[in-house]
């Protein structure tokens, strides 16, 4: 099956710092989605991207759909303690109707 | 709009017992998914429904797992008999049929098999 490479696997940052993470695929995707998952909860949708080159913001979060359609990036600016959690990317390939997920980036924010 | 509803939130059973999970998707969402999420990993698709029909169940262990969505709205996922390795969070998700439609998840059911 399709594999999504998500990096970094984990991050430990100081409060106020910016965060960057990315996902890459081996094939072209039509849709990229970014989620945050807190312990004991389901993934919550943060940003949805549907067009190559698209740059979308949601508060302090900004995500981009890569021009090659094989990657996507998520940035968090001025991190705060409640940003702690696991961030997942998900993508829908050009062919087929199954979403594929990255392995997650665990974010720890140190006050 | 109300989110994806799942129940129960937690379930503990012994191996070889059976268990069932229930999901009610967001109103108007024709596509429904069941995922298995093992600790430290991303969700893994078990089965996908479009209305009351199965679109993809290629990764469903059919010797022990079954799922149905008889009326094209809510869905149940059953495991019988359960194994230790079935311990995971079972997530239900739904989306509209339209191309540019994101996936919305419920809070999941955490299953522990002892």
C-alpha cells in the first residue's frame, strides 16, 4: 500500500518557538489533510488542502500543498502548551479512494 | 453540525470473546470508514462504505472482523473472536461524496483484549 513518510517523528520545543513538519509520498495526491490527536481522542481536522501550491492558514497554523503534489508541510508559529499532541498528515491519491496516513509527529512544548 | 458519534468509548474483554462497536456519521455523509489505530501509529483502514455498500474491505481480517451499514447511515463493527493483537483504538470517520471533502473522525473506541 501507499506509504507516507512524515517527519520529524518527535519534537521537543520551547514555548514561543515555531514548528515545521512535513509529509512526503511516492505518488501524486489530490488531497492533503492535517490532523491533531490528543490522548484518548480522535484526530481533529486542522487544515484541508485540495490544490497544488495551495497555502492555507488556520490561526497560528499554516499548511501548504507541495507543487509536485507529492508532499505537504505544516507550520505552527509561536507554539503554546496546548499545541502538545500528535500531528498526522493524510492524503488521497490521484487514483483510488482510500486515504493514507503518516506515522505522526509527536510535539512537546516546554513552558 | 454534530460530529461523528461512536460508542462505547472503552471496552475491556478477554481473548476469544466478541465485541461490537457502533458509529453514527455526520448527517449527509455518504461515505463511512472504520480504522484501526495501534498505539504510536497512524490509522489503518479496515473497511469503507459508500451508503450501504462496501467500497473497500481488502484490509479487513474477515475471519474475525465484520461490519455492516444496513440502512446507509449508522454502522457496526464486530470482532469475533477477539485476539490480544486486536487491542487498539477503533476509529470511525465519515465524509461527503464530493471530491473536495475532508475526513471527519469520531473519538474512537479503545479496546483492550486481555
